[in-house]
C-alpha cells in the first residue's frame, strides 16, 4: 500500500495488517517510521490525533486532519481526562499531547470513555473466578490527576439544580455531572467513569433507575439514593434524607468519594 491507502485503511477499519514505506498500523495505532504514534483509532467515528509536529518534517498530522475533516469529523479538544488514561494503558507512551476528533462532542466523549473503561477492565488483576477485577475508577482518577482535572466525578441523576449547586460548593476536587431522568440510561452511566452516583429516588422513576443501575453492572462506584427519611432502596449502597439540606449529605458523600 502507499501512504494515502494506509491512512484510509486505518480510518475505515483500524487494520493491523497494512503498511507503507513510512506508515504502519499496530494495535489500532497509526505509526510513522515504525515508532512515532500519530493517531489512535477509538471507533469508526472517533480518533485521537497527536497534537505536535511529527519528526523529519512529516505532514502526517495535517494529512490526518484533512482525511478526518473529509469524513465530517472535527477536533473537539484535549481536555478529556480519559485521553490520558487511554494513552497510558494502551499506547504506553507516558505524557503526549492528543486531540480528540469525532462527529460531535457527545459521540466522541462516549466512545472515548467507553474505550477507556474497556481497557481499564482488561488491565485489572485476576480474582478467584479467573476474571480481571475492574479498577475503572482508580485508573480514571490517576488519569484526571495527570491531566490537571478534578480527580473525582459525582454523577447526579434527577437531582435538583439547587442541590447540585450546593454539592459543587461543598465538595473539593470533584466535578458534578448532572443529568435529568431521560437524559441518560442506567447502562450509560459507566461511560462517565463516575466515582459516585447520586440518584433522586423519592419517586418510582428514581427507584427503578437505582435497581437498573445494579442490574446493568456497568458502574463500579457507590450508588447513593435520595429518599424520604433515608429509607433504603434496592440497588443502593447508601441513602440520604430528601428533607435534609444538601449540606447535610456532604459528610457521607465525602466519605464515599474517598
């Protein structure tokens, strides 16, 4: 294959069996001269591109940008903690600047976090049943720390805006991801790599959401339900009282966030 054909093959299927005199694909990574990682294919619509000049005056970075633009993809930025996590676990490069390209931000972030979750699972150590023990949250916190981002993420589902603001003010080193019911499904919560999930379970929708979270097995983090009188809910690890001020929830949430 020639140079352009390798780029096309990489973007279309991430093939590991293509190469030219200067480019080759290895484990989903497009490499220049056999060693310089230029891009990593996350999915058919999402790619990481190296954000620095290539060696030997190669135009590979600009050529990739042109090819991605032709596929109606756009650069979304470098401020995604999962980029660091993924490049450490998959590319084994240590720090390098990367830009996420995708069809839109929601698609790109979902693909990136899903791939980072998958790789973190595979990196886990063995347990008695022979399956690796997922360590998604630990890996994600390390990646966020390296990226200079808050290391903890609290996913608040169905929780009111006033409570969310109070939590943002009261929790240090923590980013609040707020979603209304209907904006996120239980089996999608794991893609955000949350450190803690807080769900308003004062009504049937929230109670069913908590049960579904447990059934989906996609979240490797404590689940706290907001209920009347701190009544326990199936699928929850802990509860807080809906009638109390959000400030009263903070000691428990801080403990669970670690």
